[in-house]
């Protein structure tokens, strides 16, 4: 009978931590992609508004509308800068999550290797035990046969 692997609870825990780290990393990547998409939208909106601003300037505009355009474009610029800061922060989180995931994966693989070594060791022990039993049975059979053949003589 094979002995159970005493570190199996740690193997299970390592797998759970690896799964959790992978899920966290996936969510961080999704957040980064969403933040990048939002930045792209803001930049595109800024470009479109800039084109519209130039068209209105060429057609003529009163001072109040000009101030509104400029104020709005300044708010768009602020939003773009803010979104870039958010992306930088998320990017740092993604890198941290990547590192955490790699560490968890490395630990999981180490425990899996130990588990596989244990299983292989137990298989060898079991194979030797079976071979000894087979040799013993064969030896008894030969001894029984020899004893039976001497009794006939």
C-alpha cells in the first residue's frame, strides 16, 4: 500500500494560490485594456473637437462660445492626463500581478515535482514488493514440486 504524500495539502494550496493569482492577473489585464480604450476614446474625442473648433473659428464665433470651446478642450486635456496617470498605476499593478502569478506558478510546479517524485518512489517500492512476493511464491512452488517429486521416488 502506498503512503500518502504528506505535503499534499501544500500542493493543493499552491494550486489554489496559482489559480487565484492567474484570475487576479486576468482582471488586471482587463482593467488595463479598458483604461487604454477609454484613453483612446478621449484622445479621439479631443481630435474631433479640435477639428470642430477650427471649423467654427473659420466661420466666426463669439467670445462666449470661444471661451466655452477652450474651457471644454482644457477639461478634455485634463481628462487625458488623468487617464494616462490611471493607466500608469494600472500598469504597475499588472506588473506586480504578473510577478505574483509567476511566483505562484513556480511554487506550484515545485510542489508538483515533489509530488511526482513521491509517487515514483512509491511505485518503485511497490514494484520491488511485488517482485519479492512473486519470487517467494515461485520459490515455494519449486520447493513444493521438489518435495513432491522426492516423495514419489
